[in-house]
């Protein structure tokens, strides 16, 4: 693995983990009222397209980062519908 790939994995890890506190807060509070449905829908679609791009190009850092980011974003979308109000 090259230094550039390692840097990509670290960058992806940092941006991906930025969603973890929001997932935890939303789960604990059982409230997603402050989450924007439009924003997280568009964000999830963008991340899905990045994931597909990474798969097509066999780019491991892009695949890993976007796979986990998509899982977290979809979790927040799930909470948005689950914790109405």
C-alpha cells in the first residue's frame, strides 16, 4: 500500500468518523428533529455515487470511506423516520 493510499484511508477515516457523534446523539436522545431530511438524502446519494466510483476504479480508500460513511448516513436517515417528532 502506497503512502498516498494510506493518506486516503486516514482522510476517509477522519471524515467518516465525524458522523459518529451525531449517530450516537440521535440514538440516545431518540430525536432526529434537527436533522435535515433533504440534506441527508442528498448526502447519501452523493456518497453512494462515490462508492460506485471507487468500486469501478478499484480504489480501496474511496471504497472503504464511502462504504462506512453511507452506513452512518443511512443510519441517520433511518433514525429520521423512526424517531418522528
